[in-house]
């Protein structure tokens, strides 16, 4: 993300519970919304869907960009 966004800071958080693992990556860059999704987001979306997960990617309300992936836990 940071290589496209002219970001100064990047935050990565991994949280989980008995039902899912969620990975959140956000930055404070000014790259904005990509005109066309890059191969990176397409690849993430394909892999997440293989495991019945969800993907949210887009500009953050306070500026910057965010990618959030949630994958269900199966036992």
C-alpha cells in the first residue's frame, strides 16, 4: 500500500476470536482511490473468497487507504 500512497505511516493489526481472524492494514497516504484495482487487490479478493472471507478496501474517512480482510475460523 505505502509504495502507491505516498504514506508516512502504515498500521497493521491482526485480531481474532473464536469465529474469525481479521487483518487490517491502513495508511495515512494521499494516494486516494485507485482508478482501476491493481492486481494486488484482485489477488487478495480471489484468495479471501476461496476461504469464504470478506474484503473491504478503500479510502479511510480521515484520509489514507485501508484494507480489511476477515477470514472465518474453521475447526
